[in-house]
C-alpha cells in the first residue's frame, strides 16, 4: 500500500520531469534551425469541396505543360449532381475568335495578343477514378467543357475523377504566360465550376471577368528545369533533384480556391515574418530596389487588414515580381500569392519618379487586400465583381491614406501631389451613374473600372464617413467573419450592413450599388435669417450643414437629404454669414464640391490647377488598373 507521502513524491517527480521536458523542448527549439523546429503549419478550417492533386511537367523550351490531375468533388448541396463542368481558361488565348478576344479587342491592359504566342489547353484523358472513361463535351468557345456522369453524385457523396491534359502557355497575356525564362502560371489547369441553385455556375472566360471556385485542398508537384526558383500558392513540402537536369517541387495548400505558380532561374528571394506569417518576395535582380518597398507595403497590409477584418488565415504569402517585358502578369491576385511588378500608374518610369510615385505600394496593398476579399470571402467575381474589387480598393485607399496622408498617397513630389482617393474621384466623374452591381461582361472597360473599383471605393468610404469608423469596421469585420470560406452575395452584405448599423441604408444599396443615382449638394440661398440647401440628383446621402453667424458662432445642422430643398431659419440672434453643406467632405460621391459652400473655394482652385495634368495620368492609370 502506497503512503500519501510516496504518492506526493511520485506526483512531484512527474511534474518535475514534465517541466524538464518542456524546458528541454524550449531549449532545443531555440537551437535547431528555424525550419526544423517550426511547428506544423496551421491551415484554416474551410469546407473541402473541390480538391486537386496535380502532377505537372513543364517543357521549358516549348513552354508547354503536361499534367495529370485527380479531382475530388464533395457534393455539399441538397441536389443530385448529374455532370461536371470544367473551366479551360487557357483556351481564351487560342485565337482571335474567342469570347475573351472579341470582347477585349485581342488586347488586355493595353497589351496586344499575338497569334504567334497563343495559349490553349486540351484534356486528353478523362475517367472516373479507377476506370470508366468519361466523354467531354466542349461548351461555348472552348473555355468550358462538360462531362456527364454515369450516375449523379448524391448529396453528401463525393466523386473522384482523373484526367490528363496538355497546355501551351501564351507569351504573357492577361495575367498568365511566359516572358523569356519567367513564367507566371495562372488559370492553367482544368478546374470545376461552382454548383449552386441547382446548376453549375460557370461562365466562359469573358474579357473583364475574373473567377469563381470552391474551397479545397491542393497538392501540386511541378517538374521543371533544375535551377528555376519557384513560388506558388501553399507551402513547399518537397523538393527533389531528378538527376536529369530537372527538379520536382511539391506544394500543399488547404482552404484555398485556386492554385497559381511562378518560376524563373533569375528570381532572388527576401523574406520577412509578419505576425507569424512568412512573407516571401521573389524578385528579379534588375528590380532589387523594390525589395524594401514591397515588403514594407505587404507588412502594412497584413497588419492593418488583419486588425480591421480578421487575421490572415494562411501560413505564407508570396509576392511575385514580374519582368519589364511581362508586365501583363503583374498586379494579379491568387490565394496566398500575388504579383506586383514595378508598374507606374502614372505612365512614367519609376526611376524618374523614384520616391514620389507610390503606384507600386498601391498595387501591393490592393493585391494583398484580395487575400481577404476574394481568397477568403470568395464572392462570384464574374457575376458581382464590385464585391471583390470594390472592397479591395476601399481597403487599399483607406490604408494608403492612413500611411501617407490624404492628397499625397499615390504621388508625392514638390511639384505635384496626388491621392489615390483623388484619382478614384476623377474616374468616378467620367461615369457616375453606372450601377456598381452587374456581371463583368455587361460593362465596357472604362465603365467596369468605375463600377467595380472607383465607385465602390468612394461609396464605401462615404458610408464609413457617414456611419463613423468604428461602426464601419464592425460592419466589415462582421461580414468577413460570417462569410469567410463562403460565397456571399451583395444581398448578404446588405443583411450584415442593416444588422450592424440598424439602418436600411437604401441610399447606399438602392441608390449606389443597384441604382444609377447621383448627387450634387449645394447651398441654394443665403439670407441673413435663413439658409436654403438643395440636392440635385436622386441620391439622398445623410449629411450636415454648417452655418456660421456674424458673431463667429456656428451651428451644425443634420440633413438627411430626403427633400430636394431644405430651409433652416434663424429668426433671432446674429445674422447668417456663411453656410456649407457637408463641411467635412464626407460625401465623396458629391459631383461638385465647388458649390457646397464658400469655404470650399480655395480647395477647388488648388484642385482645378492640377486637374488638366491629371486627366492624362488618369487615362494611363485606368489602362494600368483595368485588370487588378
Ligand atoms: Zn483587384
């Protein structure tokens, strides 16, 4: 029989041993190299619907890919699913006759497509895993294909299929392809659409449209020449030298909607740890001057967006530089990876404008924003592009303004300064009545930029200034947390907005998102005993009127803008000296600030002085920003 004392000793010994083990582990952890002591990476808890296991071999001379792919699709819907629909995006670059080429005039972001450097993809084998071949039917212009299944996939069941494909990469065009030895390989493998509402939601590749996919796990092994430095969605898990001049690099990612990779024998690499996230910058030696700028901007984005919306959920984020002759691959987002490149929205060499031009920072914080508004909150970029581009650009403008101050966040020199918000306002003025809501292919290119970037950024910032920063961040973080790893719609955002603010916000949703309403606020009449303000246009944004009296005292009148005219009367006391609608400039969609009140005149003069010069810049910027 053990005594109580013995028991106590035993317990103490166990506790001591445990503590010693912990100390040893801690000590070892500090002694072994970082990559060996690192804990297993944590992946987000996302639904696993469409998972891909791909072996792909690059023929570096021919710039072709040969791939074997296994797709596991889990039917989480209530419908039996009778077939599978695949995107074959690379076929958009096969000829001048595709939907993409016809809509885009065989050009993208000002860069021409060449028939000598076309791209295409072909599925050469398709079968149920382990056997039965499946027939593949080409749809539309060949950027979609359908395979009927012998039996529908029942709700709660999964189907596994195997396929083989070969693909030709285009010379860099519309985000993807090669430029010399540089490769940016995006939208490159046969990929399922999204089953929802009883059908496959999958469109042919339209010129303005981006993408839509389900979450899943990706295991991708890439065989390519030894000596190429690679980067990809996910984490590298294995690298083998094949002894024949090639190497195989394997990547793993969970909770992602896509997989893109890049390679170049010239890449150099810098990394930085930001709140436990490993940020990798792959850059070309000729752009070594961008290293600090890119890493600083990426860190600022991860930190701020993380605080505003919710923590970045993946262990790594790779930023990819692009060569000067491959700019068409720059400024594009994928899960855990985005491309930047030393592009200038002002159309001037970065060497000339060094230190003044923040286009690079803008690209970086914009693309980083897509990690939240696309990669995690995976809206349908084809049907509702304003949700991803708009929230991303809102985030980018907000961050740049915070980092560099208003009026100088895009360009900051002694001669001229320009804020990212200012350029978005100038763009907005070109077509303020275009609704933000609508599928990508229904917009002309200019309208697309305004509807999905400029107007949403201004509208969301107007909403923020109307609600207050705290409420706005509560709205955005609630929307993010509730819909992360899902596919929310504009109406889901509206539901969260109404719930968080307790307001209908019809002016925002019916007026700006779905509608074509515009507003110009002005002081219509100034009398010693009254002020009359007026609203031109249908859009009634809640605002304020600042009235100043002859004795210097002021009063701030709330005005909901619901009436076309409103008169504020002051029968007693000192006479009215001046009045101003929206004195804080919160209504960023106001078409003319010049008539809001007298005190605005100085600002307007400044504004007009640079406006003519800016028109040139804006045209360049719109070309450059067209496909971010
Ligand atoms: Zn974008």
